[in-house]
C-alpha cells in the first residue's frame, strides 16, 4: 500500500489538470505544499526516507510539468509580425 501524504492532493491536482491555462496555479500550489512539508521536517524529525523520496520525485515531476506548461504557453502567443 502506498502512503498518502497531506501534500499529495495538491500534487495530484497539478498532475491531473487538463486545462493548461490553470497549470501554473496548480503547480504553484503543489510546490507550496511540498515546501511547507519540507519546512515541517526542519522543525521535527526530518520525515521518513520514503516521504523524502516521494517529495523529491514530486518536485522533479513538477519541474517537467512546468516546462511543458511553458511550451504550451509559448504556442498560445500570436506569431510576431515581420517588419520591413
């Protein structure tokens, strides 16, 4: 059984988002939840090895997702007109 962490819901919302225009806010919310959990680790025991690995994996996944969102955003911009 896979453990469900409290930051997982915001991460899942970002990964499963299908509206690319909402992607940046979903990614930001997930990153904030992950960062908050990492701050909690600094105040207590540092978390389990499994959760630390899950956070690292989630952060890498969000980086890929952010790059894809940037590419999508660039495609939405109207082409630049060439001046003579």
